[in-house]
């Protein structure tokens, strides 16, 4: 098979088609402190300046030879632009929304600020994508990211209040999600216009918090609608245990699902029945953060043996992950191919 | 099985032999009113829990009896269902809210009576981490098991934990983290307690999504709670150890 460009490889994998080799891509983030130091683009500035953001995002290609670039490192850019109370933190920690100080009480409060897309913290991602597109041309896929309404609801209403509302007043919850999805569309479309080839949609209806039935009741329809309306492939990301909701996720028409190491690769592949591509699921807190390259490669092999289409860390990687463990992901894929060809 | 049909059905979710015996024995000789409180708590029906608790107190039933035979029996089944993925966080939150509605009536009486709780705990999410759902679940479960718990909130520095220790004199300090970037702050807090000479005065327990037993051991924690339910079990074990040490 002829050698594919990174873009061809990732797109083929997303479409569950044949590839010259399985791609390595993280649809969430590969920012690390080591890379921040290398290119002098530390947090939180790299989350707030397009130039620094693009410089840090580019290390995914220049240092690790992954098959894509994802310039949105956290989950808070929209929430900052909406007006949430923020804690920007330092180089060694992700910025966070102070969810204990929610800005809205009910669905009727949900309104898109006039300057939402001109706000510094949304514009930084849009401008970074433009820089990266210009710098890397069309052969490297850029993965944008736009938060789903469920995750935004945690930020604007507070986690506990929002989850209590799902039982006290599910109609109100549905209305809030319906209104919040406007942010998902606006920010996603703006990134596509700027040059994003693919969008990740994190929407944390995780099995660590809510049941699989919740996914069907509150989100499946919204995600199906997104898959129909966005003009680029979508990768849904949900952390934690999700195997119980994977069959429903697989029916949405999204191109891929980025899954957590709490779900075994083979179990996940069985759950989705080849109706959606899977991206994942190298363990972050133990394997990438503190184990050896051998351990990383072992997990790469487990994913590839199961048929996972795109190899990736399970989520945004720990900021203090060693580079050698990230390089080991790509090496693991090469080792697997060599072994596969021998047999 | 029990006089209350709904509670009997809820009890079917308890499948471990030791729990069937422990929880079953605790429920079987209780009155219909106590069983109604337990059932309403599992359903998250705060109005019924509050109302019946109030009526029972007016009828002369003791606060302790309502706590043990009604509220805590209900919370035990909630704990089992949560651990076994039969219910999830929203269902636990409404059960905890119902528990609170009952406790609002009985807590003042218990405080006046001077009965000692099984243990005193302070809890916080560590420095740099603003996630509180895991911590809050642990607090609810610990309170549900009768512990007195003081919540230090989120973004809690080692110094804040030390201040909390000085103020509340707890048996246990619980630390929570959701982020891989912040979980090392648990180790820093443990080290801080070493540095200021308080390490042997209190038991330190850790937990949170990225935290593992291995990581807890490396940091020198006294216990690791894999889940909110497990945190309660570990807290009970630590209290027993402390009692043994005192004896």
C-alpha cells in the first residue's frame, strides 16, 4: 500500500477504512511541561495567546511525530468566554472553572454573549488554527475542539446542581442542553472556518457520574443532530466508564469515539460493532505518567490487537508526562506492524 | 421479607452474602415507620423522610432509633446500589438530600445528648484542584455512616489542612483529587504533616479518579478509598485501628 499523508491516514481511520499504518493522534491534548519549556510556551499563557498556543501544539508533530495537531489543551475556553469564574493556574496545572461559583441558575439564564467568538479565550483557538494551517499546509489534520452541552452545563450551573436537576426537572435539563448546544455549534463552526479538519466534542456524561440511560435520554439525539449538521468528522470524547453507552454512541453517526482506559479495548470494540471508529486508550495516570516505555508499548499492542482504529492517550495527557513515553506510542505502533508483517 | 413491600424489593439489590445478613438483620425487626423512612430515603423523597422523622420524634421514638433503624438502613442500600452501578451520582445526591431532611430534625437532639459519633473527619480537594463531586460524595457517605465531617472545600493547601486539623482535631483527614496534575499535592500534604510534626497525630486517607492504591502507598497515605463507599469502609477500619492503639 502506498504511503499515506497524515491527513489521509487519519481520515481513512476515522472512516474505518484501510490505512498504511494505524495513526497516532490525541483528540484532546498532548501539552506537557517539557514541551512548554522546549518552545517557551508555558501554561496558562499558551492557553491565552494564539502564537504560544500554536507553538506548543506544533510539538505534537515536530517532537512526537503524531498524525494530527490539536491546539485546544483544556476544556475551559468557551466557559471563560461565557463569563465563568476561572482559575488560570500555573505551568504545571490545567486552568479550571470554579464550578462552585456557578454563573447561571436555570435554562432561562442561558444566553450567548454578543462577543462570544471575539472573546480572547475563544479567539485564541481560532487564530491558532489559522497559524497552524498556514505553517503545516493541508497534509496534516488539525483537530479542533468544541465542548458539548453536558460539559458546559457542569461549568455554568455547577455539577451537583445540574445533576440534581436531571431528576427534579428533566424537561428543564433538556431545555438547558438545547440552549447550550448553541455554543457547541458556534465555536465548532468558527474553528472549521479557520481550518480545522476534524472536531472533538467532549461531553462528559461519564459512567462515573451518570447511567447509560442518561446518555440515551439527554444526549443521543443532540449528538446525532451534531453529526448531521457539522461538515467535518466528529470525535466524541467521554472520560471514565462508557462501555454501557457505547452502543448508543455508535448509532449517532459521529465518526469516532475517544475512550478511556477504564474500558478494555476488545470490550469497547465489541460494544460498538464497527459502527463507529475508536480512538484510545493508553492509560494516563499510571502508564504514561509513571510507567516505562515497555508498559506503554504493551498497551499500544493491546489496542491494535483489538482493532482500535486510532491509537491515543485516553484523555489530555498529564502535564508532567515524559516525552519518551509519548514517543513510545508511535514506536509501539511501528513494533506492532513489524511483528504483524513477520506473522 | 420485610413489612414494607417497596423496601423488600430494594433489598433484592443486596446480593453479597455478608451484606444480606448485616443489612437484613438491621432492617428485619424494625417498625413499618422506620422501613418507610428507609424506603423514602432510597427513593430520594425528602418530604416523606422529613415528615415521618418529625412524626416519629413527636411520638416519642428516639433520635438514635430513627438514625439507626431508618436513615442509616436506607443509606446502606443506597451505598450498595451505587457501588454496584445500579444507581449513579444523581440518585445518590437525591438520597443524600433526603437524609439531610431527616437529619435536620434529629441532629439537634443528637448534639444535645452528647453521644459520640464513630469518628471525626475533615475533607478537602487538594491544592490546584477545583473538582468537588467526588469529595462531596465521600462526605455524604461518611455522614450517612454517622461520622462527623468538616468540609474544607476545594483548592486546599497543606497549610489549610493543617489549620483544619488544629481547629477540628479530627481522627482522619481525607484528601481528594481528580487531576493527574494535582494528585502529587496529596503527597506534599503528607510531607507537610511530617515536617510540622503532626504526621503521627492523624490518619491520612486519599482518593479520586486518577489515584491508585500503588500511588497512595508511594505517598505514604494510611488508606486509599477506591470509591465513596470504600472510603467509608476504610475510615471505619482506621477508627478501629486507632481504638486498638489507644487500648
